[in-house]
C-alpha cells in the first residue's frame, strides 16, 4: 500500500496537479512506498512549488502554447544543430552572433555539447562536470546562457542542453565532500572496499574505453576503496539507489529549465542503475527515473523536452520513451544512423531496412533524433542484434580506410569490432586521394536527404553543412592526442563557410542541399504527410525505399546507395508515380531510373 505524506495537500498547485500522482508512483516504483519516503516527497513537492512559483512568465507562456498543441514534437523539420561552443563560436556571446548563420541554414534547435563547468585539464570534452549550476568560465556565465535562450526564443528557436546525469567530475563539491569523509556524500557514489567485490561486478560489465580507461572502477585512497567510474577515472558514477541523488539532479533540471533551457540531453541514461549480475545498462529503474523526471517537469515546465542519449540496441532504447508513463520525448536514432553507413558500404539497403522497421514501432508521442554523424564514434557493436559479426567487421574495416572512407579505427571492448572516427565528409571520401569527389559529395548529400525524409527531428553535426573534413592534426596536440574522437571535432573554419552560396564549390552545394532538405521536411506537415517511416523491399538491393502513409497524402523515399544508375521498380500502390519533391518534377512508373547516389521524395498526387 502506498504511503502518502501528511505534508502534501491536494489543493496546492503541485500536489493537486493531475501529474503529481504519476510522479509519486514512479518515485515509489524506484524507492519504495513506505513512511520513510514521506519527507523525501515533501522536499520534492517543495522544490517543484518553488520552481513553479519562480518560473519566468515568458517561459510559462511558452509552456502554455506548447501544451495547447500536445503533438508539437511530431512536427516535421525541427532541424537540430549540434556543436562544441568553443570550436564553433568561442563562447556564448559569440554564439548569439552566429544565430543569423544558423537560421539561414534552417536550424530550429541548438544542441551544444557540454557547457556546464567542468574539471580543469582533461574533462572528456566537458563531460566531467564540476558544477551543474555554472557555465564553463571560458564559455561565459549563467547570465550569458539566459541571454542566449532569450535570443533564441525571439527567433522561434530553442536550446537543448547537455546534462551529464550519470556521473560527476571527481572535483565536484559532492565528491570533494565524500573524499573529506562526509557520510551523506559518500552515499552519492558507489564504492567497493575490496578487489574481490570489484572483480564480481566487473565480470558482467562491458568496458566503454578499454584502451584508454580499462575497467569500471578506480581506486581512491581518500575514499578507502574503489569508486565506480564507468567512463574515465575522473568521472565518478552517481549512486541513484540513494534518493538524495535523484532529488539533487531533478533540482538541477528545474533550475536550468528556469534559465530558459528548452530541453535536456540526458547523457549516459542507460547507466543510471547498477544491479549485480547484469551489465548495469538499461535496468528497469533507469527507465523509471526518466519517467519520474518527465512527470515532474510536466508539472513545472511542460514545454521542456527530454532527449535520451542511449547508444544501445533499439529494443533497449524504446523503453526510454516511457513504459509505466511518458518518458523521453526524443531519443537518438543510433541504430538507423549506423545501419545507413553499413548499407552505403555494401551498396545494399538490407541492414537499413531492418533498422528502419525496428524504429517504426516508437510510441506515437515520441520522436527520433535522426542523424548522420555526431561528436562520438560510429559504434558498430550497437548493431550486434541485427547483423552478423562478419558484417560488423566488414563495415569497421571499410570505414577505417578499406573503402572510399577517410576514417580511422577506434577502440572496442574484447569480442567486439573497432568503432570508427571521422567527420561525415571524410567518411564519404571527400578530400581522399583516388576517390571520385563528385560521387563522394553525392554520398554526403544522400545521407542527409534520407534522414530528413524519416519521421523525427533531423540533426546536423557542426561543419557537415559545408563538408568540413577531419582534424588530422589532433594527434600532434598533447592535450588531445590520446582521445581518437578529436579527429571529428575540428574548429569551425569560417573561411570555408564564406563559400556557402557558391554553387561551384563543394561547401556551397552541400549547404544549399541541407538547407533545401530542411525546407522540404517542414513542408510535409502542410501536405499532410505523417506517420513513421516503414521500409519497402524492392528487387534492387542497392535501393533503399521507405514510405510514410498515415496522412491524407503519402511519401515514398527512394535512395540509390550505389555509384551506378539503377532502374528502381516502384512498389505496389505507387506505379502511378507522383511528384518528386526534391527536383519538383513529376515521375511516373512502373519503374524510375535513379542516377548514382540519387534521392527521390515521391509524394502521391492529390
């Protein structure tokens, strides 16, 4: 039987809210329903009430507008741009000065990578956070963040902020207090006192960085044992079995939401809960934690979205959208992204069809974040449930230089295949000697045309819009050379950007193509083209086909994954052809000739 706190009143704006009971239920799913939870729920109710009372009126009005259209996250063409602030614009003030550029590209959402204050020195690209309520000083201040969100909202744009919810830097105040012997803060982290206990856990864990940070524990004399460190030794995993950790992180989200942040990327969400005898990934409690955060935010800031950073099998990602109640609004479509690269290498759409079908079962309220590249590596092992080991190895070898690609191999856990690093332009062969550059450019445009045609929010990785290549010099920098992912984290080359309007330059053609795809994606709502993308099998293995058919009009996307022309037979129901939205020309069946790496968005006639 659930225990209800005597301090909670049904007529207050928080506990009388229809979602309070949902929040309370999810909290009790995780931490139990006994009387010991009463003061915790009372504190939570107070935190929500304070956040609600102090929420700026402009943000509350934005919440009301979004709540009036509950399916607003399903709108087509919510183009997202992801980047490191210092490598794109130096700081937040400089970022405000670049909003005209981003808006000209059709960007609706900014997704900066970690910008909260991190530890000195190596911070894993900012993912070792030392203070969740401060901005990294060389990037600006919290006032600068508020200025940015205000400027974005004036343009009808939004901000997705990275919140590293799984761990803190060892320099965080919580960790410092734990090292100083504070028993309450020692409980914020997972500590094992013996090597035998560590070995028992490690037997079931999978190393994330087996070459540069093997193992998941780090000995710390001040802690009197081994601290759980899934990623790097200076990143201490939080102990979510302690409800105080849950409360502190929720209060962080509420604080940042009231600075104008429109959404949170929940970094490393699969790792939030530890259970003996498992890989400690994607445990049921991790999903419940996200659902509880969603319910709480829906009471205070219902216009704020949650994005699951879960680079896992689609079957493990889907529950982050919610099981007992709504969870994340968005999740990275990592499976489809990785499969597209494999399909492009093989000139065979099979693996992409498989993953698009798997992704199509997302719940109606959820949206995929579709992407071609990001700041992380291409993790072939994430496709292990859908492809044979020989396929994973073939793709890994191909993009490590065995094919047209200019990528490099990255580390992997024992038994897996190496991941791949590299900018999208490099992976398709742009700038590589002996590779047909016209075909390479077509490959880059093709991939972005596919992800814009899928249901969900399309994401552009910084520099892809002007075909920016690898930072081949990273390994000559002592501060970066031990982290292979810096290969695809270059500084934005604004001299290259100057050519974005020149159709005779690769940056001009690429920028125009990506801007056009965003415009086309936004036009789909007006055409009443809706619903998840579902694959269509064709006899031509090199042609990826998928359709969206839940509106009054239908869309069929055809993508030739080969460097040769292909006559694609139209599937049943499409033999009458339609209008290609990309070219603006009518196409008729029963087959359509596709040029090398050609893309069609075929809309049926009204």
